[in-house]
C-alpha cells in the first residue's frame, strides 16, 4: 500500500507556481505518495538517507519532493548548486542541506548565512570557503570530497592528504568543521563490477587518512541509489538517493514506483485513406484506412524527437503508436479502426498500472535514460499534485 506521507514537522512548503502555457492542454501530475513509498523502502536499507532533490527534484518539483521524502524517513537534503539550496531554504526547509557542485568562486557567503553545508573537492575550494567563513564570521560545515575513479568532481587521491591537513588547520582556526567525507561510484548500476571494489578501497583509505590528520567526520557517504539497493558495503553512515526517490532503479533489480503522469487531450481527429502521409517529411504513411488523433504535446514539453514512430500513448483503453515525427508542440497518434473523440484524454506516460507507457519505456524508445526524460520536461506543462493515497 502506498500512503501519502505527512509533511515534516516545522516545514512550510511553498506551493509550486501554476504554469499556464496552454490553458487546458497537457498536464503533468505528481504523486507525492509514490515518492514517500520509495523513500521508506530505501531508508530501510540505509543508516541515514539524504534525499537528493537537484534539478528541481528530477523534474518533479524540489519542494514537493523534499517534503514527501522528509516525511517518509529522509533526514537531510542534497543538491548541486548553492542556488538550489537557497530555494529550499526559502521554501521553509530547516533540515541539513548539502551543496556539492560549485565553482571555486561560488556563492559561499550566502550558503553559510543560510546554514548550507558545502562539499569541498580540493584546496582551492577550501581556501574560498574558509575566506567566506572569515568574512561572515560563521563556521563552515564542510564535506571533503574524494574522486574514487570517475574523473569528475573531488580531490585526486594523491592530493587528499594535503586537503585533510589544510581542513584540520581550518578547524583549529575555528573557520570550518569537517562533518563528512564523500565520494561517488561510477559503476554501481552493475552489481559486482570490479571498479566498485577499487573505489571502496580508495574511500576507506581516504577515511583513514582523514582520521590520521585529526579529522572526525560523522558522515561517510559513498552510495547513491544503485549501491543503496544492491551493495551494503557502500552505505556507511549515509546514503545519498535521488533517482530512486522518483521510481528509477538503474540496476533493474527492484520495483520502485514512478511518481509522474503526463496526460494530454485530443484536440482534433480525422479519418485518412491508405497511403496518406502525416507529419514533417511524411516519414509515416497509412498502410490502410485509419484514424488519427492530434495531441498538444511535443518535444518542447520534453518528449524526445528520437522516440518518433516508436513511442506509444494510452488512448481509449488501448496502446496507440505515434504516427510520424514528434513535433515541437504536437504529436499525431494512429488510433486504427476506432476514432478518438475531441477532448478525450490520452496518457503519455504514468506508473503503468492501467497499461499506460512508463518513463522507462519512453527512455528505451529514445535511446536515453529515465533521468533525462524526467529532467527534460518542459516548463510550460501545467502541473498538479495528487493528494490521495495510491494503491500498489
């Protein structure tokens, strides 16, 4: 049973802005109870759970996603930029928030004034954060960040001892408190991949090096969604989970519940003879007499054009394939012998409970990730929130 989660005590959630791009057109509906159910499932597998709500909550709305996750067992929030963290503070969230991807001249003074913790991937960043702490007369709460093999953010292993030494000096000066050591896994979506073993060895060594430098971080965190689901060795004191909150399991081992449903009304219908073309370039033509329905949703709303001629929608209780190319604002659907009715609602994607396509299917049709579909959903989509509980 998936039950609606209560809002975390003391949290004021700002209502998301009503987006009015097209009147009664395509609508994106969020089910917070799905986020809550996924959070409970994941929190049961972690000592502590940080809800990662970057990229506007993976396209779901950061405030709504954060409230659902905190009410269901998450204890802190994670984002990339300071700007994302400040949006959450403005929405009323008072739990710990960590920002981990900022330029060396980032808005660190603003972050410290808002009690936002900062990831520090190297000595240059540490210098900037300590300078901000001195100017604001606030102690910076920092998480030292190690690169364990992705070649992205984080200190390289050979630079780690010096970073730890300087961080310990910043603590002695009263300008910083090292509350965490963190990294990220590059191959966790493939359980048993040897690169995870190598990353674990590097991470454990880094934790020991930090301790030898006199640091006593309370949070060691390495696992994201995939490792939280499949590898207990990686969970340490905290798991940072983003994709899993929203129903994505990159490992393909667990059934999580999608939280978004995209619908669009039929705006026009027509019967066409065999051989009739449709859409740009007439890349589709009717093999027989059929009926077409027009939906006011397209790639400007986040439907990948690469899914043209493969993707389907649920209309009239049946799967119907998109005919021809997805346009910026519209798609054509082949409804076969049964004509649609103007005003009838098509489900573009949803949880899959009623036979509708899922985001996972759209990702497969497009040759991409579910993450990209979700985060690419357009700003002009009308958005609403489903408040009732949803049965499994």
